[in-house]
C-alpha cells in the first residue's frame, strides 16, 4: 500500500506547485478549489477510505497498483518533465 500513499503525496506536491503559479485575480477561485482538494487528500478520512479501498481491491485482484491521486493531478496539470 506504500505506493498508493506515495502517489497521494506526489499529487499533493504537484497540486502545491501548480497553486504557486496561480497569481492572477481570475485564477484565485481555481486556487481555492485546488486547496480544498488538497485538504481532502490530507484528511484522515480520505486516507482511511483509500487504505480500505486498496485492501479490498488488492484482495480481489482487481488492482496491483493504484495511483488515483497522482493520475488526477497529472490529468489536471500534465506530466512533469523529467
């Protein structure tokens, strides 16, 4: 389950980096919404649900690696350049 939580951490880093780029007045509403999402990712409830979902899905064999938070961040922000 470590990969899942590392992906959540990576998503938070990407979202924080993106927020730093939002400086225009018209971007502040988006920045506020992203900060809400970040708060949800950091919440103990989200972490518990994520852990529970991962355990169930892994037991069923439906996933071998889940990176939903990072996938969401990459979808919104694009993949970072290596």
